[in-house]
């Protein structure tokens, strides 16, 4: 059986989330923090040998107070992130166990994940070395200038919106990061593309919501009700009510 390490980036600034109480990975969603929903889909998989959560250095004290016991109980490693997403993932890559043949990167702020989607993207990565979840673009796209006026309508044929998980053979992802040279990639696939290596797209779902704003959190709440819940071996958190710590 192929073995995977999972990296969950959660070190962003949440600048568009606009909540004085929480950054988006730590916001309560259906009784527990957003990042826990993202992590729990991987915790009981036999093919996942390691799960790493990446947080901002500035959040370390808060995280230790609120979630250190969760991470310890669940066997999740916690590492400090960097200035950009790519820096954070690179920090986590340095901690990946040698046993992991593949590395999966999944946004900690993307909590609505289904086992079937993970199975498909994992299998595609095994077959092709690099695979990501994505959905075809269905909306009409407009390129807009600085004056907020439309400059052109962009043809949407063959356009897909990238999601996570994004999964790669470990050596391939390490090479992509070794050659990054400070390039500000917005996802891992972009770095692999720069090597001239193919990345396979696996059909995802619009329900695989990434939380960016508080409105997205409400969408995630609705999506979770429509999606099957994972079976877990134990409790996800020692506190009954996250809101008590506001």
C-alpha cells in the first residue's frame, strides 16, 4: 500500500475573514474548529502515515492553549509556517517521514471533504505522480481593469478552478520546492508545472468549499449537513463548546 503524508497549511493572515475573535482555521464550525474538520478526513486512513498542521508563529501561544491537547491526542504534528504559503509548506516538507512516498497538501480552511474525493486523487497521484482536485469553471469570466470596467470576457473552455487536496510523489514535490527560488506560487501544482511535469486534474465538487470570508463559513455549515461524516476513533477536542473561549 502506498503511504502518504498530509500537510495542512493554516498559517495565513485571514485578512479577508474579518472576525475579531478568530482566524478562519480556528473558527468554530459545527462544534469544532475548522482545521479539525479538515484534519479528521485523513486521521483514520490506513494509507496516511503522518499529518502535519502548519500554523503562524504568532498563533503558537493561542494554539497551544486551545488545541495542543487535540493535536497530541490525534497524533498531529504542528510546525511553524513562513511568510507565504509556499514557505509554510516547505517548512512542513522538511518534517515529512521517510516512509511517506507521497505528499498530500490540503487547505486547513477547506473543511468539507469526502473520502471518495480523497480516494480518487490519491489513486491518480499513484498512477501519474501528480494530481489535484479541481472543478470546471461554469461562470462567465470578465477581465476587469483598475477602473472596475470590463476589458474583456474570458473564454471559459478548458478552464478549471484548482482545489485541494493536491498530491504528489514526494521526490517530485521536493524537487519543485528546491527549484522554487523564491517564486510566490499560490499552490503546489504551479511549482510542479514550472518543472515541465504534467499534473492530472481529478473532478472535485463545488461543495469542497474554501473558507475565505465569514459568508463562506455559512456555506460550509450547509455543505457539512449534506456530506457524509467520517468515522473517528475518539473525541476531537477536550472542550465541549468552542464559543466559551471568545
